[in-house]
């Protein structure tokens, strides 16, 4: 289900990647295949996921791995960050994303 209200971490990251700030257009809460991804740059086929604590649950980890494999088989690359990584070190997060955009 698409979330109308982003998490704090998603909101923080969106402020840094929206409006072509990194030289590429990102979309948020984008449907790809049967999944909704947090952020995607379609031009670079780059997906950014910001994961909360529930992603460490065994069942959720399995689903995430299956989803990532499916999207990678369609040519997408995926970067995952935890909520804490984004909220406590946004500069490093953005630098990491920039490396994937080169």
C-alpha cells in the first residue's frame, strides 16, 4: 500500500534528491513491476530504499531479497539505507547516492 505520509528519514532524504538537485530526476513512492519503491531515478535505473527496523525481521528480509532480485533482473540497481543512516548522516548518504549516479 502506498504511504501518504513519508517516514522522517524519507522526508529528510527527499529534501536532498528532489527537483534534480543531484542532476537527475527522482520519483518517490513509484510503482515498478508489482512493487512500490521509496525512490527511483528512472534514467539511471537506480532505486533507493530507506528501511525501518521491521526490515530486519526474517520474513521481511526474505521478501526484500526476492523483490530486490526481481527488480535487479529488470536492470535496476538498488541502494538500501537504514532510517538511522539517513537521519544521522544525510551528507554521507547523499555522497553514496552520487557515486551510483556517475
